[in-house]
C-alpha cells in the first residue's frame, strides 16, 4: 500500500479501517503522498470515510478462491475439500457481508443432528478459518464467526485390541466385501499410521529393499517420518506390489489414477462380525503404540514412529507400562507370599 502510477496518474492505496481504498489523485506524486498522509492520520484518529459500504462477494464465489489457497498451502487439503463442499452447500449464494454469528450457529445445529461433535467442530474450524482469510484478504472487516463456540466432545477411552480381538477382527475383515480393508487394518496395527496416511500411501514412499516406509505431507510437520517394516508388513507390501500397476498402494476401484476412499462401512461391518464393541479405526494406531511401550520401547522412539509433535502426546501411553507392572505385582497375591 502507498502511492503508485497508473496510466500517467498517481494513485493512493490505503486501508481506512473498514476496507482497502484506492483513489486517483493526479499528475503530482508529491500531492498524492500528501493526501495519503492525511488519510492515514484520519484513520489513526478513528475517522472513516463517509461512503456506502460495498458488498462482499457471494460465498460460492469466495469459496473458489479459498480452495486455491487451501490446495497450495494446507497439508490436509485432500481431506478438507469435502468439508469445504459441505459448508459451501449450506451458505450457497449468500453474500459474505450478510453473514452474522447466528448463521454459524444455525450450521452447527443442523450438522449436530447427523454428525458427531468432533466432526462438527472440524467443520466449524474450517468455516472460521475461511472468514479469517476473508479478513486477511480485505474482503471483510472482521470475522463474523470468531466468537462461535465449538461443541463439547465427550472424552472417549482409547481402545486397545488384545491379541485374541486382533485375530477376530482380521478374520472378520476377510468375510466382508470391502476392497483393501484387511490390508489397511494390518498396516495400521503394525505401523501406527493414520488412516489417511495409509490410504494416501504411494509406491514411491515404499522402499522394499531397505524395508522402510517414508511418509511426507502428513497431518503435521512432525508426521513426516520413516517407519521400518516388520516381517508382516514386508510380506504384505511385497505381495501387493505384484498385484497392481497403480501409483497408489490402495488404488480406487472406481476412479482411475486415484486412491481408495474410506473403508468406514466395511470396517464397521467387520467390527460387528468380530463382536468387538466401541472400536474405531484410529484405535488400531493406539494399539500399535501401546504394544511398543509394553515390550520396552522408549517413549522418544515411540514419539518418532507415531509422528507426534511433542513428547507429551506420547506419554499417555506410559500408563500401559504402569498397568503391566501393577498386574505383575498382583501376581504375588497368588504366589503364597506373606
């Protein structure tokens, strides 16, 4: 912002406290600088131009610009784009300048009828960020949704599979008509990768010679990591390599050159067949970390294998080791020790 010349005329470019302004002044650069200084002084004193407020673009127009920004700058755009589409369908052709806090509350109420609180919160987080970027791009003067509160998410105990439950789940996966489901479950249990990381895995990330999986562009910067393969994973990936020519380890069964989508429905069916209640796919990742701690792997190594940004995120698995020690001591109750 400042002064610049256009078609032989000097123009001032400034922010009046409400929105960005541009004015053609004339042939004198000095005059343009003088007027710009006066405008800036007026803003500092709290004044604003007495001019009708210009309308911001429609939401469906703005969303296209936000998608371009998100695609270029956000790691999780591949998954986020579906949430962006949900939000776009709700607000449609409404103008950004007409949106008020209640509009976000209305969206929250509607989504809460069919979606879990954590899912609703992710959508609200996306919406708030969109409006923050509208402010940063001088489309809006302020974020109308900044004060919207997220839903309370009930705490849920992390589920860890026993060896018996694991066998039951894998057997059930084989009985369900869901492509790649069993292989995805095996990878999760033996690598600790997130579901999105598994489904987005490409052969370029797999080094069978050195038995390493290299992850890039994960959920966070710390998600970029190398995971060694055990014999189970090495055997699985070696077999899959012979079966596909796709760039993706788990290619789409419907769309060429695309990855497989979410095996959520198949996983739920397998969970019911295995009679394992309250299990989420993410619990397979918890199972991997817990088993590492139980066999004596230090927490720093577990942190790196899990891709945690801080060690505090990993210390929650330390309870597994404490539980094992307590169980060991309790065996003395049956050993005749007095």
